[in-house]
C-alpha cells in the first residue's frame, strides 16, 4: 500500500515537471520574442530541494540589474542594521572626518542626517582622504552616459546623490548645489525640459518651454572631483571653512540610516548609485579601504565560494556588460537568502507584482523579484508563491533578443503565471 502511494506521488511530480517543460519548450521558447534569443531558466523549490525545471541554467548571461541581487546579499551580510555613515576623530580644536561611501548624505530621500548634525556641532572641520581604489565609473560602463541620471559618479563621500537637482517653475530656475555653473534659455518648441552638463566640467545648462507653467525637474550627475572639491562643497553647505588633512589616528564609526531604507529603493526602483555605494560601504566597513573589486573577490571566496558556477562579477549595479552569471547562480544565492533572513523582510525589499519595477506586471500574483534590462537583455529572478502556497525560487535570463523588451517580459510573465495558477 505504501509503495503504491509513493509511486502515485512520484508519478504526479513527474507529470508536473513534464507539464512545465512543455509550457517552456512549446510556448515560452517558441514565442517570436524569444525564438532567436539565448535563454536560461532555473526553477527550484527550497522546501523539497527539488528543481522543477531547468533549461541552459549552467550557461552564462549578462544579467543587467539582476546583479543587484548579489549586491543586496553582500549588503545583508556585511552592513548590519545601519549604514556606516562616516568615520570621525574629534579633538579639542578640530573635527576630522573620513567618508565611507554612504549615499544618504544630503540625499532628498532621507531626512535623518546624523553626519550633518555632527558637522554642525564643530566650528573647525577637516576632511581626511579615504583610501579609494575605485574610479568614478565602473568597468565597462558607457562613458557617453556621463550626464544621465542613472549613472552618477562614484566616490567615498557622496552628496545630494552625486547629482545636481535642477528645477524650473514659471520664472524660477534653481540648481542644487548652488556653486555649480548654471545657464538657462527658452525654447518654445520643446515638449519637455532639457538639462545638460559639459562633459569635463560642472557647467550645467537648462532649456525650457516658457509656455509650460508646471513644475519641471531634472537630475544630472556632477563631477565629484578631488577631496579638495569635496571640502569646497561641504564648506558651501555648512557656511564655514572646511580643510583637507592627512590626520592619522583612531577614528570612530558613526552609524547612519537603517540599511533596509537603502536596500528597498535600490531594489524597487533599481537604483544603480545605491547599489554601487553598497559594495563600497561594505569594503569600507571591513577594511577602511574602498575597493569594489576587492569586496567582490572577498565575497566569491567566502559566502559565494560554493556557487554552482563562478561568475564574472565586476560592479554592483549591473550597468556593465562584463558581468556574467548563470541562472542557477541566482537561484543558489536567492535560496541562501531565503534560508537565512526573515521572509517578510526579503519580500518587502524585493519589488512585488504590480509595484516598483514590476508595476505593470504580475498584478494579482505573489511575485517578489528583481528585474534587469539592457539593450538585448531581459532578466527576472526572485521568489514566486504559487496558488497552492508553494514557494519557488526562480531565475529567467534572456540575452541577444531582437524584440521589444516588453514582449519578452510578457512572455516570461505568461510562463510564470501558468506555473503559479496550476501549482
């Protein structure tokens, strides 16, 4: 009797796997959007330790912003409950400060400004340069995107998100920080605000349509420059002199905003800047030296040493096309996160169906997943809770498609919806 029951259950499981395979091979992979693309799929159930379906899950793909899943995992492992805001050494006469890469300083999303409060208590401030091995852009980034909001420069002490906030409303034109060069002109043929920056200097220009009386805003990355430039921006903000020093000594770490208040927007709106600075803060927390490559290498030799496949991981955001990961790598990391951290916490950090970067997809489904998009690349990896309350960890990576990204995403959505509704 028991043998018959086991055979029956085994038969049901095999039928389930075969049905998913049929949906994938006869529907998903044969759609016009994916027919000529390079696709990898991995679906796994942590509760049983069974793979429901895999297709080219050991092949390498450019994952775009799915890279942020590995960045999140690193942040969860090393940042603790709150971000490292600044290192400081307070003497009788001078407050010495060193940046840690915290992107929340004077960022409009964050009202809690502990570093600003600390700086405002001292009349004499000196910035000590942090050892920063990073360049202003990550490896393989598009250099001609220097003025696009999604590619802010990276540094050890960000301010204002390292973007100039430009605002036009009626007869008013404003730029923050105010010390940057700023010119503006009218062009009534424009349909929307045009904000630009000189490639080699912090000279910004704004072109607007004077007939449009609505509030219009833009964000354009500024050149972060040297430690001396940073001191100048701080002096302008604090309205007091700020110098540069090579002071040595035992610095104290000041903790800042809750870590999840950074992780959530990083994942929900796919914030590249927050992702890059997350790896930089992890390095600063460990070594007092900022190095994304060192942090990545350290992760690959510690928490990620047992990945199914060794990724080629070069940045925190996924902007670089040098990144190469396999679908089963993502499933492995997502599974470890699922086993290690509170599920509700994870689900709140990841975009949910109908919200964030998934606002137009998976409405009504219990999906908590990270999107990824570059030209020719679409990715989705995360958690799917089916109609029968089974939790699945999945990764679908698509490269080299020559269709619209929305068509690829709809095809993947249809496939995952079938699985959710049937099981």
